[in-house]
C-alpha cells in the first residue's frame, strides 16, 4: 500500500502549478528553447532539493569526450560498480540532476556508482545515447571490472536506455552485467499501451511531452526497434527476471533481471 508520505509528495508534484497561482499546468513547450528552459529548471531543482550527505564523494572522469562521475562514500566497495542511467525523457537530465537519487543506491548497497552524461535529443537523436551507454560499459570493462561485478540501474527513460543497452550487448555477444534494476521504465516509445491514456491525469510529466520527446529521440528511425523500445525486444537470457519488493517499503516494486 502506498505510504502517506508518498501520497503527499505525489500530490504536491501533481498540483505544483497551484503554487504558481495557475489553475492548470502550462502546456508542454516542445520547442528547443522550451526544452532548454525545462532542462535548466530540472538542474536547479536537483541542486535545490538534492542535498547530499557530507561524506559523499563526487569524482569527475572523462570517457572519450563524455563527462561522467563516480559517486561513492568512504568504505564503498572498489571491485563492484553500479552503472546508473539517469532519466529525463531522452531530452534532459544529467549526472548532477540525479545525484540525490544515485546517492540512495550507493548508500543502500555499499557499491559505488558511475553516472554518465549521455547525449540528449533533439540535437542528438538515436542511436547516439545508446552508443554512449555502450562506451560507458566498455570503459568499466577496460578499468578491470568483471561483468559479474557490474550492475545496471536507472529511472524512466534512462531505464529504457538501460534495457536497450542490454539488448545491444546481447546482440554483440558481449558479456552482460550481473543484474539490472529498472524503476518505472519507459519501454514503449510508440505509446501504444492503454496506460499512456489511463494515467495521463496522474503522470508527472507534462501532458504531450511523451509524444514530442519520442519524436525527437527517434527521428526517422522505427519506434518499434527494440533498441528504441525494448518492449518489443527479447529480454530473455539465462538469467531470471522478476518483480522485487523493497523490504523497508513493501509497496515499492521494481523490475529486476539477474
């Protein structure tokens, strides 16, 4: 059952327009300037509401031409790593905006995380972000991390990219990480599921944003391509896929492949 705290936070987010004295949410501005403005607001919110524990260590690193950063605490494991795929509808978000989320993974698991700043649409449509993800995984392998000591995790569109990366690795015959945990993954950019319509009024994303961001990310590519919409891919491996529950919060579930 959803906690009272969760209901309150969700309600505040769903009605955040009221705090700006608006009866309704502003329509999604899908222009390049509109996306850049939303991106700035997301980054600012990540800083304003993303206070990190004092012992948090952020270590920048460059992978090719791509920015990435290690997130860790004193005493976190050095031979295991979590590769985190941040969300943002493929058009916004960054390692900085998602630090507060990643810190919770690191603190709860005792495993350091690598968060990479993959390319964003509309300037960089598919497959650029996928190539960045593959490069980030290759970087970890080049640093001596064994696949069995690597875990993938993410949120929202980052989870779609996470699952697409697993499919790409599988196609290439590259050893897969030991597990992946995806929270509220965006797996269908064709938006063919009934939930897209039935949940439209409670979705935190601005109305109309999914359609436009899907168009920006896919460009002229087929949206049913499993590397774009993993829902249409074969995620079966020798691993086991199942729903997990957070022992501290039984109402919270996430999809895992181990």
